[in-house]
C-alpha cells in the first residue's frame, strides 16, 4: 500500500512544508541557543553571584543542562499526542511552549533583586524550554519526511535540520551586535534580556506559518487504517526497545560536538584562555555556517549511499579531530580557532544531516513521533546537558584541554559502534512495520 500522498497534494505543499519545518526549528533552536550563550557569558554572575567564577559558570551550565533533562519528557508528551492526534497540532503547541519559556527568562529578576528565587525561576523557565524543544524536533522532521518522496527523504529532512545552524547564527549574531552597541555594564544590567524578549516576535511568525500546513499524508493513511496505539512510549519500548537504545547512544556524539563547540568553547576561551568573546562568537558563527551548508549535502549523500555509511564517517572524523581541534583553539589565533570549529561542525553535520531521515525511518508510523523524539532528545542529556559541565570540570581539575579531547574520542567510538549495529533504512517504505517486516529496506 502506498504511503505517499498523491503528487498533486505534495506539489501544492512543497514550499509550505519546507518553510514550516525549517522556520520552527530555527526559532526554537534560537531560543535554546541564546540560553547557552548567555550561560557562558553572563548568567553565572547574575543568578549565582555568591559563587566563585568557576562555580558560577558550572551552576549556569547546570541550569543549561536542565533543558536537556526536560527534553525527553517533552518528547514523550508531544510524541504521545502527536502519534495519536496528529503532527500539526503538536508542532504549533511546542512552538508556543518554547516561546513562553524563553520570553519569561528575559523578564526574570536576578539574584540581586529577589535572592534565591531568581535561580529557582531560571531553572523552571529552562525546564519549560526543554519540554517545548522536546516536542519540536520530532514533529518538524516528521512533517518533512512523511511528505517526502521515497528516495528523497534525506533531502527533505534537511529542511528542519538546517534550522539549528540558522538559529545559532542568529542567536550568536544578536549577542555579538549587543556587545558592539553597549558596554559590558549595560549588557550585564539589561542588554542580555533583548534576545530572549525578541523571541516573542519570532514565535508569532512561526505560529502563522505552521497554522497554514496540513496533516502529513503518511499519518492520515495510518489513521485511515486505524493504526493508533493507546500508549506510544510503551509500544515503542516493548516492540523496538533495542532500536531505541542503539539510536539514542548513536546520536550522543551529535550533541557532544555541537555543544562543545558552541557552548563550552565560548566559556573555555573567555575564562581560561582569556580570549575576546566577540572573536569566539564570530568563529562559532562561521562554523555554524559550514554546518548549514554541509547538512543538506550530507543528507542527500545519505539518500544515495545510505544513512549508516555517512553517520559512520562522522564518528571516525570526530575521533581523529578531537585532539587537533583543541590544539588549534589553544593557539588563540582566530583563523585556526575558526578552522578547528568548522571541521568539528563538519563531523557533526555528517551525523546530523542523515539523522533527520534516519531516526523516523527506524520506527513504525503509529509511534514514530515518540520513538524518533525520545531517541534524539535522550541522547542530548549526555551530549548536550552533561558535556559542558563535565568539560569545564575536567579543565579545572587538570588545567588542560586534553581530557576533553579524550572524552570526545570515547563518545565518537561509542557512536560508531551503535551506528554499526543499526539497520540501513534509506530504501524503506515509511508505511512498513519494522518489527513485522524487519528485512525490508536492507541494503
């Protein structure tokens, strides 16, 4: 049975689907990244002023990690309703939840105003951000892949996968601009709030665009066949628990690379190497541009040679580049730092580009939103939530970046092994049941 909508339906929706899947992830990752940048630059001073500089940074990164703990919770919640009632409603809701948490952070009083209540409120807002983002990614990639023609799912899934690169560039650019137009005192007093408050306007735009899309044809056909599960998370764990575990561990590397480069490196460069924060932001933004350009290329390559092949190359490149990357960052030279980050982002893109199609293809339609979302967001707990905190502590205790490089190598090897044991999926039909027909699409 075909799982693809009639050509006319898909042709009318092509541009709208591309824009809707892209803009939502761009906005939501902008929201998520401005927190990471603020945590590296200013939040420790404002919300944990009684701590030492190191402890304040660690505390700020710990609140950053709260968002990653919340993301799998959001994945389960939004996945449950997304698998039972549809993708569209959850895409709109996740956008509003994320936007609410982000704008609220921009309105928070600091420790100097309300004392201990300030970091408590910060944690709650960060948790809300994580819940919203936990539902965003899965819905966005399903919107793209479940509309995509067979053989082009990598290409279509690259639309939402480019969102994080643009979100980071806009987030970094906003802090860079603020650093240019105001002094440090003004920035720490109120300037840091502007990127958070600006999210309100972006959410309005995203809401308008997403309200104009239709439900995906794959999901509509599944509902027509009455393929609906009462408890998607229970079903995916029971029927495809091994796949869920392998895919989660396989993609820890993606989060590790990204947040090492975009979050930890900013803190490491400014506090340990005493480098200019604007220079580091520019280097990270240039690397994010490389990510944005490489993602669709590598996603399309995965349509031709397979998801596993491209993802395995990511693990190999990351392991080989881990030590040279920090050696170049430690030089303090902008061009070498930019090169270090750009190659690191290229390794990330080799995993992240195919992932938008790879994860949805692994799971049956009736619990696909839940399976893909939980795997992606659970991998972020270690890769994104733990990595900046652990890396900061490793540098503080050893006075060296070498242990951080070793940590990346270990994660890269774990990722490569898990990818090796995953089944190839790029030729599968999205309507098939991977348990009932486990051999379909192997190649």
